């Protein structure tokens, strides 16, 4: 795992940046539906173990909402946590892992809505609103992966005790606002400012880039049948796409 996060040589960085600049945006995402949400300022998204429901967090009220795949609210957990920016469901431990950008904290929340752990995440951010923006859980290695929005743009590998094991720079977009880990150990990252979804291999190689017709995309998750669900904070909407590859 540490090889993945070893610092890239100058030549590798130059190669990746060049590839990013020269790669044309792809149009291999088919928009299926757009759903209006009753959830204000949705800022992160995850999916249940059975793939039948979604979990969406609100930056507005500190809630974790369980919804149908079309965004209808089924239940909610209200937390006394501000500035929620990401959620992921850990099916091994039946826990939600959520992050607060403002406080730069990681919380473990059980299904009853109790905060059972909280950890401060080390790292730098120049501005209050340029910190942790997305989180995903990878059951293959039992690590959490987080993205830092900007200044610096980073992917962080974090233990469940909140220890930052490794970091990697993300030079491909203007900012980063959400992340999902798939079964192949690759990463899917959304960018608000670049209006893009990028697919990265586990070692950080840019595989593909997709245009997004979304204003302020804040979170992404992909189901087993290759449906892509993305939430928009500014629009209070859930977008459903079909991945063509």
C-alpha cells in the first residue's frame, strides 16, 4: 500500500499532468434521470450494502438521510455536527463514517445515530472552506480515503483511528469535492469547479475524464450495475447516470 502513495518522481508528475491536459473530455455517461431532493445542501453520498438505498448527508442540518435510489427520503439521523461534507457506509462494522470540513474531523456513527468515535485529521488547508470534501471506505484494505478540496488538492489514506498513512497530489482538476472507491481499487472523483468526473487507478494514473452537466457536484457513488449517482449542493438534486464502459 505504501508504494501507492510513495512520492512520484518529477518525470511521473510531468507525464500525468501532460496526459490530463491532452486527454479530451469523454461523453460516456448517459444521463438517465434528475431528481429534486427534499434535502437541503446535499454534500455527500454513499450506498447501502444491498444497493437498494442511498445515504446522503446535509451540510445544512447535519443529517444523514436514507433515501430510495430516486432520492425519496425514507429515514434520517440527526447529528450535532456542523459542516458535513462526506459520508461512506462501512458494511463490515455497520457504521457510517462522516467528515466535517470546518473542524477537520472524522466521526464514526452507528445505525442508531450515536457517535461512537471521533478523530482529528492532520493536514494543512489555507482556508476554512478548502479542507476535507469527500470520503469513501475500501473494504479491500480496510482503509478510509478522503479528498482535500484545495490548497492542497490531495487524496489521503486514513486508518479508522484517524491516522493519515499516506497522501497523493491530485493535479487533474481545479478542485475535488467527492470520492468513491470501486471493487477494482480504483477511485472516482468529482470536481465542482471543473464540472468533471475523473477515474483514477489505485496508483494515481488518470484513466478517463467525463464531463458533468452539474452545477456544484458534491458527492459520487457507483452501484454494481454501473449506475452513477451524483448530488448537487447548489441545486438540491440527485443525478442518475449510466456508465457506458
